[in-house]
């Protein structure tokens, strides 16, 4: 039963967001102070009751591409730092003992620790990598705080700009939004199919 809780919550949250979208947009436009939006975006990144890509799109829709992207970037970076700090202080030792049980994971962790900046940037740029997992993993691995923060901040920029631009396009040019969204979905599907075919071929 528990495995159905998360999808149900997501569907309910999306339904409510769609149903009351006009009220939400009106509220955001009248309460667009940077500190308030920063707190909201940080909380939504820490507790992802909504897909964060949708949050970025809404910010782009209401605040414009650059302003929306800036607010989303600050919020998700702050959340990433908080989760990293929590994982590093609470789970580092038990996490390292757990990773040591799997030789290939321990070898991967050692490689990441030799090139931490590059590894975190690449992980942030890959859309198929769960970002929450990156935060926790970086805290468990011995990745220096400032390297992690700088790499995370840099790696998040491209995706945030894209989704903020899509949100802004929805407001100003719906046709352009539809075309770009269709292209992105097609690329994602092709990439997923190619990955599955490669994985199936390697398993034969």
C-alpha cells in the first residue's frame, strides 16, 4: 500500500495545482518578493510534493525567464546544501560502511573523490540522475563542501534556464512552447529507448 502513497500525492498535488492555477499565478504575481519566493522554492526542493521542473516552469511563467531561473536556482542550491550537510553529519560513517560492501560502488566512489568537481557537474547535467540521490551521495562520500556547492550550482544552471524559458514561452508564445516541449519529449523518449536497447543487448 505504501508504494502507492507517493504517486497518489503527486497526482493530487498536480490536480490541485491545475485546478487552482489561476489563483496560484495571481498570488505569485502579487507576492513576488525575492525572500518569500526563495523560501518557497527551497521548501519545495526539500519536500518535493511537486516535480521541481514544474516549479521552475511556473516561476518562468510568472517572473520571466531570468528572474524565475534565478529564484529557482537559489532555492534548489540551498536545498542541495542542506541535504548534503545533513547526510554528511548523520549518515557519512554508516553510509561509507554500506558502500564498502559493494566493491564496484566503492571503486566508483573512489573515482568520484579523485575528481569531485567534474563528477558532480556531470551528475547535475544528466536528467536521468535523481538529484536528491546526488545530494545524499555527495554527503556520504568525502566530497569537500565548497567543491560540491560550486559544482552543484554550475551544473544546475542549464536545465533551470531551459525550464524557466519553457514556462515563459507558455505565457508569451504557446506555439513555441508546444514545439520545444514536443522536441524535448521526443529526445527523452529516444534516449530512454536507446538506453533500454543497449542494456538489453549487453545482458544477452
